[in-house]
């Protein structure tokens, strides 16, 4: 008998982003809700069958979602804020979309619920709100419907839900700073999960999986108690009919493993990639309860590289010294990896053989499960193992000696910009002559159908590079004229030439590879296609200089140059696993530094270096923050801009930046100005800026660009007043909260007009 194989979750967007396309079509009125439902059903069927064919024993259901699994959980629990219910939609999907993306129409006008990054991934979840009036109850049949749907196909799935602990820890109370976990709330939530469990028992499920990734975070006072009281009420609902897998991922649970083990779960899912050493040590120390199966997360759900079977088998063999009950599992949901390497014919077979996306990882799970049950002699003869080992023997890429030499020659001075920031800010005020509350945008303007079509034409060879460049220049010209008309202070060229803020840079750097179709869901229907770091990185040629110089030549206003920073390029790429992230980031920093200096030489006075994803990869455990990340990530950013003139103004930008806890580290990046998201979240970050005596000038976003709604002038003015209540007016910038490329022109320009008008109105009364 081979060990069980289990998948935590499977990508739902479809091999060709079918789900994205059909939902966006529905939003535009091009197809109906029934079309959406039909496509969704086809995708679920296809994905279940794929897993069945690959020999997976425990195939997930309810991992499907129209928008986000956290939002689904909120709906399941009846936690839909009253303002969305009041819209009075007949179809539940319409309410769901209104919560996810806001709604403006004949039924009302509501903003979306805030969105945050899902742990250290680039996936964003909707932050649920639990109001004091919220009546928690079992309010949806989605998990059961999907289970029955699979059952009708002859597949008994393992339903997956976000667990109650994680749900509560991530939910917020809109009226209070922190959600209070009173008895009533804990009981109500636990009782819904208990109902879910017993209902699945009735429906014939063998296993149910509750995901509790929040367990890999440091515990605060009361956390362990909360966890225990929730599950003390939930576990009895199994009633001998169904098994409960407590699944954890994105790190280790060593600090609570003993408790979890004593509670008597049927399965405990451990991340043996990101939490490997600590989790193994915990199992070694506390053992495994009789009747508990360890779901060994050995297949990485967050990389695109082939699994090293020898390492996975080593982990399983180590666990076997403690228990015989082992299932071979993905370390987290495969939601975070692309669909399949099939069709990536732009990559050489010699390269492609090093990659495993979701579908290929299913095969790996199966291989590992088979090998795990073989003795050493059988393994020695196993072709699967020998073939796998061959991938890791020898050198995959030749190191770039020139890059190594440049890095070795760096000194401490290369990481410090002169003079000190306060002095620079004075010099820049004189040199740039901007008004108080200067207005600007984050860089990109709507990437219309036209722009994308023109790029596709270039790719297919239907137009020449010159024709394409002419087209982009026209776009830039129009965008500049429009910005001048509405009166923005610091202009941008609009980033029309870029498909993506990381891929575009990667294409001009040595060491990167690109895929055709390796999309990963980022938020709602949005997907990203990260490039792959394959070898040592260096700048192959100037990247943005010609475009920025052209744009500056078309206006008397200040034109901001637009770059992506090294930490973000790495975080939004698939990094190498044979060298450290620190080294890869330093290589990238040198490449972008060359670009910064070339922009300056070309007469660009304001340069924005986006570090949209800096917060994203902050380790989940506080004790790792500096050692494992900030100690090299922040200096890498400084290396990028340390050599510019004092009067050159360096901006940076961060998305969804819950960065009140690392506010000092952000100040230490030593940028002159930062813009960041703050319009959809709370105002906590403004307090942090205030309390930390934040030196960097800052533009907390004054409206949410992730929603198509148009903010009114009054709304933005109110928002600026909120900002001014916490910040020194001399340090405030007025901007949207992120780039505008995903928006349409129809909403973008009126929104920006309101933004400029609001800034002027506030200036007038200062
Ligand atoms: N400059 C980029 C843009 O405007 C920044 C995008 C981002 O922060 N994600 O698109
Ligand atoms: Zn952003």
C-alpha cells in the first residue's frame, strides 16, 4: 500500500484563464451569469479529473472561488456587512462581486472591502468585516454543493475551508481597532464549523480539511486559548463519520505543535518546505498521536522548480521514525503556481525539464508516494529517482564572473546617499519648485485594449518595431497633454510600453527567462505572470531611458522616471533556489543602479523606484524579520540610488503596505518620497508615520484604484484632511493609491480631476 497523496488546493483560474475571461466578460455585460456558472462548473470538473488521473487520493473541493476564498468564508458564515445586503441583489454572485470590487450603479454606491496580501504570497484576500450586528450562522451551501457536484462525477473529494482561527484572526471590526473575540462570537463561529463537519459526515466525505495558516505566526496572548476553545467545540462534530485534517502552511507550528498533537486531529498538515527544520524538530520532540496522520507537505506550492526527491524522501524517512501514518502532500495550495508547463514551447526542453507547475507537481506527489514505500534497494533501481537526481547533479548555469567582481568591490559608502535627507529635501524644494501638496500618479495609465492589441501585433510580427514605437509615443503624448490639462504637478509617461512592471525589466536583464502562459492569480480575476530567474543577473542595455527622455522632451513640467526596485523584481519573479535571495537582490540592485544613473544623465529630475512588493516577503515570524530579510533588502534599495545628485528626487511606492510595524525600516530606505496604499485600509499607518517621526515625504493614496468607482471631490478632500490631521503638510503628496493600468480611461480621468480639484481646494484654505 502506497502512502496517501493529498493536494491542499488547486488553481481555479483555468489553464487559459477561462474563469478570469468569463467573469470579466460578465462585468462588461458581454455574457450572462449562467455563462459564468457553466464555465466554473467545467473548470471544476476538469481540475478534479486531472487530479484523479494523476492518482491523487485526497482531491480538494471548495478550493474553487469566483473571487477569493476568504470572501467565500465570510459569506458562508453570514458575515456580509449590511451595506452590501442593502444593495438588494437577487443573485448571490452579484453581492459577492460588489463586496470584492465595490459597486456604483442604480442599486447604490459602496466601496469594496479592503484587500490584503495573503501571508507572504502575492495573492490578495478580502478582509472580512464582523460588525456588532453580524449574526454568524451557516449562510451558504457552496462547500456542500461542490462536494456533491464532484460526487456526482464519482469523485469523493476532501472539502477545504479556511479554518475558524485563521478567519477570526484576519477579520476586522470596522468600528474598533481590534476585533474582540468574545464568548458569543467564538461559540457562533465554532458552531458553524461544527455544523459543516457533521453535514459532510452525512454527505459521505471521508476527510475535511481546515486550513489554519495563521498558526505559523507568532502567538499573541490568548491565541492558544482561542484556538483550543474553537476546536474543542468543533472536533466532537466528527462523530466518528468524518476525519478532520488541520492543515498549516507558509511556515512552522513548532510553538503550538504539542497542543495540536494532543487535541487528536485525524490529520495534521505540516509545511516541510518553509517550516521544515522546526516542524521536524517538533515532531521529533513530541511525537505523533496514535490515530493521527501527518500530511507531509514536501511538494512546494510556491515555486516552479522540480522537486528534489532525495530531499523529500529524507523528510518522509525522518517522519517514519515517529509514525507510520503519513500522507504525501503539497506544502500549501497549488493556487500560487501556474497551471502546467505543457505548451511552454518557447523554452528549450533542456530548460523546461527543470520546471514543475501545478499539473506536474501532481505527478511528483505520486512519484514520491511510491518511492516513499520502497526500501533502499528498490529506490536504487527506481528510474523515477535516478531521472530526478540527474536534474540536480552538476552545474545548471555558468556563473557570471563580472557580476561577482562588481559585488565584491562594493564598500559601505556605496550603500549611503549623501547629504542627509533633511538637507536634500531643502535642496529639492528649491530645485523643483513644486507647490504644497504636490499632485502626482503612481506611474501607469490605463492599458487599453488598443495598447494591448498593438503589443500583440508587434509580437506576431504584424507591425515593425518603429511602428510600435510611434504608437507608444502617441500614447505618451496624449497622456501628457491630458495630465497637463487637468493640472497634475509631477507627470508620468504612462508606462504604455510595459506589459508588466517586472517582466518588462526582466526582458532587458541578463539571467531571466519568460513563459507564455504561466499565470498565477493575484486578486479577484487579476493574474500575474512572473518571469524566472535562471542565472546571474546584470543589465543588458538601458531599459527605460529613451522613453523617459522622450516624455520629458514633450513637457515643461517635471517628468518622473519609473523603475521597479530590486526587491520587488525578485519577489515578483520565480527566484533561483541554488543561490540566496540576498545575492539575487544585490545583482538586481546593481542593474537598476545603472539605470538610475542613466536616467539622471538624461535629465530626469524625479525618479521613482517601485518597491511594491517589499512588505510581501517579510518573514512571518518577527524574530526572522531583520536577520532573514530586512538586513539585506533595505541596503539593496539604498545601493540602487546612493550615487545620485542631492537634487535628484528619489521616490518609491509600496502596495497594500501594512507597514506600520516596519515604518522605521522603510524610512531607512532613505528615499525622498514614498507613495502607498492607504485608501482601502485603515488609518493606522498614518498614526505610525506620525509616531515614528517619519522623515520621508509621503503620499498615502487618496482613493482606491482597485475599484472602478469614481471618488467625488468632497470624498478626496475629506481624505486629505484626515491625512493632514496626522502629517506635516510640508511632507504630504497627493496621489491615487497605486498605478492606473488596470483601470479604464472613463473612470481614471474624472477621478484624477477630482483629485487635483480637492488638492487645490485644500491648498486654498491652508
Ligand atoms: N509604477 C507602477 C504602476 O503604476 C506601480 C505598480 C504597483 O505598485 N503595483 O503601475
Ligand atoms: Zn501599488
